[in-house]
C-alpha cells in the first residue's frame, strides 16, 4: 500500500473521516490493508466487513490498539475510520485509485483450469525482471483481488492478478477495479457448469477479460490459448494485439517434443518469435505444458529472452499449497496432494500425472497407484455423467486402487470404475475422509503413489495431510 492519510483515502472512496481528535493530525496508512484483525501491523488499514459469523466492526478498536492507522467501515466505530456506504465498493474504489497512481503493468488471467498454477509461473518469471506482486493462493474474487492490488507499492513493476468468475459480468467488474494491460485466457472447460449453464456462457464470461484490454496502439496484449477453439475465438472481442500460445503450429509461443521425465515432470522445446530453449519443469503432469506456455508468452512480451524464459520455467516451483504438491516419504510412499480444487479437466490431468509419476504403465512392476477422489462441485446437470467418466478413466489408465470419498457423486465415481471393468476391491466407495484414512492405514505399502484430489468442499486435504505427516504408515 502506498502511504495515504485517512483523508486522502476518504477522498478516493467517497467516504468521511470519523473519530479523529480535534487538532490532531489525520492518521496516515503506511502498512498493509487487511480484513483480518489478527493480521494488523503498524500503520495498517483494517477493513471491517460484516460477515455471517463475525462483524469486523466489533474488532475495530482492537485493530487500532494493535497498531492500525485506521479502519474502513460502514459506521462509526469509536476510533479513526473512513466511513462509507458500502465497504466492498469502497475497497474496490481504493484499489482502482492506487493502481492508477502506481502506473504498474497489470497482468490479469482467467480460465476454467490452471489459473493458480499459471499465475504462480508468471510471477516467478516476471519477478526476474523487477518487483512483482501477485495473487496469493486463489484470492481471485471481489475481496481478494483489491486486497492483492493494494499490497503493491511504489517500486512494483508488475501486478499479476488471477480473476475468477461466478457469472456473466463478474470479470468485467474485476477488470474495472484493476484495468489490465495484458490479459491471459487459459481455457474454457467444465468448471462451474452448474452456475453458468454451458461452455458458451463460460466463454462469454471469460472473454470479458480481453474486452477490457486497451487497443494494440496503447499497449494492450491478449494472450490466448491457440489449442482451445473457444479461447481462440476471443480474438474477435478485442482490439488488443493477439499473442497465441499452445502446441498448434501457428502459435506464437509453442512447445515441441513434449515428453515426461521418468518422474512425471514435463519437458519440451520452447519456441518463441525470438528464439528457442529447452525446458524441464519441476512441476508434475503434462497439463503444466500449456500453463508454462502461457507464462512464457507473458514473459516474452515483457522483454525476457527465450533462453531466460526456459531457464526460469525449469527452476519454477509450486507456490500455492495443495496443488500437485508431491512429497516423497522416507518409506518410499509418494503423496500427490491436489486437494484444493477439482473439475473434469483437472481431474483427468491429475490421473494421468499419477500414472506418469509411478512410472507410466509399469504399475505391475512394484509401484501401485492410488486415486483418492472426491466430489467435483458445481457441475450442474452434467455432474453424475462427469463423475462416471472420471471413474472409467481411472480404470483405463490402469490405476491400481480408486477410493471414491463422499456421497452421491463419489458413488458415481465408483460405479463408473466398476462399469468400466474394475473388479474386487480395485474400486471402493467410502463415506468420508476419515474412512479413507482408515482404509489407507490398513492397505498402503512402501513404494505406493497416492493422489488425493477433489473440490475444496470435500475436505480431502485431511487425507493428504495425514499421509504426509505420517499418520498413515506404509506396511
């Protein structure tokens, strides 16, 4: 956050300064903007949201006592505050004001799958060019995005923002808060089908990002997936310069000779308009090739050489938790924690990565594969068919053990596997995470590879953490 007095903040958001002593200087915000009073640091601005379980206004006095310069609030709170009609609207207005003052390059990205992994890759590349602020985890909504933007400072060169969408108009709203110069659209998949109603509607929402870009003559750049027809078609919705990435022959930034190492890590030859480079990633799964190409396209447009991009991609790590986190235990069990989120596309990619990590099709030579899977949420009418299809894919990929965790959707995972030809206990359906842990405790053995994946609401991170922390031991 750039230093601002409460009076300056009030002017920026259309609020009023309250509860400053007569004759006393109006406090200045010199620290972070936070919504959790436990995160207050000296000079912070505490944003008081009234939630379902707690009202931030009740913590305002303690926040100031702990060092906050003031509070952004919907009513007077007895301590220095900027009082506004709507806190969320004011937070967005403050972010818009600060980003405009900074003049930093805003890179925004969206897509049905891979947003967070790609955002992390872009950030790791761009920070080699200068100070870079980026979305932590998946804080990509109307609260998380402005909070991230407000963490930028005078020296910030790049601001990398992940943008999620719950419906038509949501990304348009977010781009209004932090107008991007570079917009990246990764893919249009099945995530949130239940909310949108179909892929065309998802494409309509995701394409709002490219519509918000400035024209090419003003520096606007749309980075689009050449391998996804619905994304490629978005070029007609913007006057920004188009940069295509993918494995298609006409992609400006493309991959050739794509392969997986014996550990399941992708390797490929990177081609850019100005040169080539060899990439061997630390991440797991072939699906990261597309993510890496999107990041490479942004870095290339920012002035990075092909050799520099290839080296940076080869050194990049996972920055956000529970996304294809691979842990090698001392007893030889490999745990793949991908329990943060799931949709049909990412589930298929994770299953293929599981098999690759275990050594391709060599599962019969000692390394067994376990897929501990839960519900993929928000798929609407397609939910049962998509869960059935994932269960069938696990069998086709020769996954040794499928553990379907949860209710109706998990039952369809299990049913799909059994209908595809699993037998005996190759596929089992258990009620909850603890039941899965109990099953693994009885049957896991050294050398096994375990994938844990589901939508966040399923809570399967409990299984992965129990595995990693040694609560579930191999026999």
